[in-house]
């Protein structure tokens, strides 16, 4: 009896490429180019990070953090996205960054990248859902001060609902993330127009004026006989405008993250070698441009920038409520909350695929269960629920939004530039086969910019009051070093680098046959 050869004649180029990388087509490949772009656009979501982290930028040096710092970091993010896109085109798998680092630099680098990426994505999911809760409270119930218990319970409910929807299959998620892509752009345009139209004046100088807002918001002066209330400032008071300007980089750096989602759904995307890098790069420049216009509109709309800075975390909501009619304000806030919810939904999709791919290669504890794919829904349910639980637990460790956001930005950008840094060395040496989407001679210089920028971001991201981010990163580095040299270097096989044996080909064929047979048996 002869064993069927791989790839079969009827297989698509996507499946053939996946087979060459040593994997079976287990997930449902139903995403087109727009859907791939929309999932990254949904996770970047300028209506989430751009609004909920607005105070991180504005309370550093005022309008200059929006008018100048945002486009600077946007260009940096575009460099990172472009270099990621070239690698993604060559290796379009759900493992994304982890897989690239392992192929180009060895399984140890891949293993470390995987853990940084997974931790960063979990932190991003936590930050998104905490931000959604806090924005909704500030917009609709401004007089209610949320307790840690209330925040934890609501964030848990939001995250569980994301997991349920993802569990039901990529087709359900695709509809919602496609809608999310249109919704984010539509609402951001409406918010921009509404704020510019309602602005008492159009003082464009605000966008390049440096104002020291460190120490804002100030603790209120208590009434006679009343107990003093302490309010933590966004940034501790200091005199260096240059350093404050750098600290404001965290606003765009945190907002413009998550574009690796396009890579994590590679195995569910048609024509992945072209559509994945396009989705990565397009989601970054579209978000950077639309986000810049919207946040500049908020700065221009302020009646009194100092009064807005005094509101701290609620600076953006305060500005909207101050200049817009009440009805329009509530409608727009509702639209923003919906976009933020869909942002979290897309993040669960991306993070679960990354965890699935890492477990598929034996990188996670209990990998056999984490990598399980539902025959009915063609989704990895254990992976979905695992990342949901981890995100909720992370909010209990670092309930402060600024700390969660800083941790997410630092961890993700470390995972973004590790394969890029390795790629600089490998390019033209042992990495010679490029995908159809390539930067040519621009890859190396853009990769160097990406690595240097990440180093600066790492320093900025662990400054007070986000020093817990330093503990998170430091603890991860130590733990990963111990785990690798003590256990993982002996037990982690790393990803396959192609179909090298008949047994491997037969294993892939058997896996795909089992998936398709399960689909038939589970069909209603």
C-alpha cells in the first residue's frame, strides 16, 4: 500500500507552504486580505489605547506629546512593522515571531521570543479590558469610584465573553473583527470632526508647545476638617522637558501594538505570504494617521489644557463632555466602548493562536491539551480559555492601568525586535529564501532602527510610576534563563524546519485526515 505524497495536486499554495514548514492545515483558512488587516487594526484600536492612554502622553509635555511625539513613534512602529512583514512573508505560520526567531536564530531564541510575545499579548488583553472598564465608568458613571473588586469582576466578565465568542469559531470572529475595522475608522472620524467643530478656538500652536504637566493631577486641597485625599500623578513631578517628552512616547508605543495579530492568523489567511505583511504594515500606518488626527482634535478642543491635565486619566473624556452636546457625547462614548470591546475580542483571537502554535511544538506546559483543535469549530479552545484566565489573573497582580499598559508595550516590542535583530545577522547568509513581499536593501537599516528604538522604549517603560513593569521584565529574564538552562534546552524540540522525512509527511497527512473526519462527524 502506497502512502499519499504531500503536497497533493489540489492543495493551495498556502497549504503547500505550510507543509514545507512542517505543519498540517488544522485551522480553517477563511480570512481574506481585509480580514487579516482588520484583526490587527482592531487590536491596535486607536479608540482603545489612544483614548484610555491619552493622559500618559498629554500629562508629560502637553500638546507636543500629541503633535510631535505621536508621529515620531508612529514612524518607528512602521519600521518595526515593515521588517516584521518581510519575515512574515517568508514564514507565514501561526507561531509568527516565535517561529521566525527559531528558524533564523535557533530554538533557544525562538523559545525566549515566544514567552515574551505571549506575556506581552496577555498583558495587552488585560490592559484593553481594564481600559474599557475604566473608560466606561468615567464616561457614564463619573461620580462612582470603582473598587479593585468591582474592576476585577467586570474585567473577568468581559474576558469570558471574548473567550466564548472565540470558542465558536473563526467565522464568527471574522464577522465581528471585519465590522470592528470599519467601526474604528468611522467612529474615529466622527469624533475628530465633532471635536474640531465644537472647539472654542483652533490654537494649532498647542500641538508643538511643550508644557510641563508632571505632577498632574494634583491632590485636592481638603475642606476644613475633612480627611486629605491623595491622588497619584500620571508622572512624578520633574523639571526635564526632554525626559518628559520621552516618557510621553508610551502613549503611541502602547497604542500601536498588536499588529503581530496578522501573523498569528497566517494559517487562517488566504494568500498569506502577501496578505499577512500587507495587513501588518497597513494596520500600522492607518492607525497612526487616523489616531493622530483624532488626538490632535482633542488637544485643539480643550477650553483649558491645564484643566484637562488636572483630570489625569479622564482627560479625554472630560474634554469630550466639556465641548460636545450631552446626547452626542453619550452616543460617541457608547461607540468607543463597543470598539474597545471588539479590540479585546480580536486580542483573544491573536493570543490564543500564538499559544496554540507554541504548544504545537511542545513549548508550553501541558502542550498536548493546549494545542488541541476542536473538530467542529476548527479553533483551539483550551488555548483560548488559557489566555483569558491568564489575562484576568494579571489584572489582579497589577491593577493600575499605567503599569499594565507599560508592561504590555515593553514585552511586546522586545518580542517584535528579537527576530528582527536575528534577521539582520541572518539576512543574505543562512536566510536567503525571501517571500514575495520584501524590502530589499532597506531591510537592514530599518531593522537597526527598530532594535535601537526598542532599547529606548525599554528604558522609558520601566520608569515610575510604572516600575512594576521593570519587575515583570526582570523576573521574566531571570525565570526564562533558569528554565532554559535547567529544563527547556533538553526538552524543547523547537519547530520543524520542513518536511524532511517520510514519517513526518505521513504524520501531517494523518493529522489533516483526522481533522476533516472530525468535521464530518461533528456536523449538525
